[in-house]
């Protein structure tokens, strides 16, 4: 993401100092952690059962 885009986004969202960077870091770490269970579920549970079941949750 370019610097002008980042500054504009931080201004529009009302973030101060490094809050946008911290938010992006938390999102990236959370996304990585959320993917770990699926690495183990997909080989054992067929995807056409697992994905609709997750939609119901």
C-alpha cells in the first residue's frame, strides 16, 4: 500500500499515529491463526460438507 493511500485511509477512519499499522498487524496475525484449524480439517472433512457447515455457524 502506498504512503499517500495509507495516510488518506488513516485520516478518513480517524486513526491517530500508528493505529492503522497496528490494526493491519492484528488483522494479519488473526487471519493466519484462523487458517491453522482448516489445514487439519480439510484433509478429513469433505469441503462440500465443511464450507456449508461453517456458513451455519
